[in-house]
C-alpha cells in the first residue's frame, strides 16, 4: 500500500516544526548543539522553526497525508559555491545563532561546519532533514518520502545529497543508493556526521 504524500504550505508550519522537534530531540547532533535536556527542550524548537521557514521560502517540504512524517528539500544549482543552501552569505550562521539561541556558539558552529562540507559545482537535490513521528518510525514512511524524490532525480538525471546524523539513518541512506562523500565530519568534542551523495540511476 502506497504512502500518500503532498507538498506542505504555510498552514503546515506548526505541524512540520512539531515533527522535526520530536524526531530530533534525541538525535546525537541536536544533543551536541543543545547540551542539557532543559535547554534542548526550550531552544531546539526554535532551530527547527528556523529551518522550516527557510525551506518553506526557498525549497519544498513534502509531508505524508496523515501528517506523521515530513522531508525538507532544497534544489541546489550548479553555481552554488559551497556556503551551504541555508545561508545566502557568510553572515547566515551568525544570524541563525542570533535568532535561535544567541548565547550558544554551537548553533553558529554547526551551520558553518555543514556549509563547509556541502558539495559545490554540481546541481543536486539536498535532503536537509527528514522527520517521522517517534510512534510511527520503522513503518517505511521515511523511505517513501525519500524515494518519491529520488525517482524524480533518476528521471531528470539529478544527483542527491544529505548529511546523516546517526549510524542508523546512514544505513537507511546506503540502502537507497547514497555513498559517503569525502570524509565524515567529526564535530568538536561531539558526534560524527556522514556527508552522503547519490548519483542518479539509469
């Protein structure tokens, strides 16, 4: 049985932010950015909201019809120069920190580090984040969301890119045809992230 997927709009913002917050509260990278459970509980939703706003404006958010999962995608042109799609200029990470958690340098640091490893010179679809409600994980919803876009990538001859933030998700992406691109990113005194690339099939 297929999973019904639709494009999210502004009216879905709270739904998307809620999904992202719930899915990533216990993620190793989120725990590094926001050490301490109370700080993470209060500040993490702000970061997820900032990400959702960027993608609602400049990209596309796919959501399952039942509202249990979402995927944030950006189409990156070949002329992108590697600053990272979330930051039109080098001041983007500082603005993000000021908006989300001004006293937390790691908000800015994670933005700069991921921007620094983002591929440039090749047009691609960037899976920025994917979130499945915790009680619905393991049901294939994330795979369905990703596959829907990868099928279009294959038809159009477009590559795809993402950063896996934990070993479990990395295995899923490998099953979908992604390979490690370059070296993993080891966050300072923190967890590892895996930049992953998928060439179009066919």
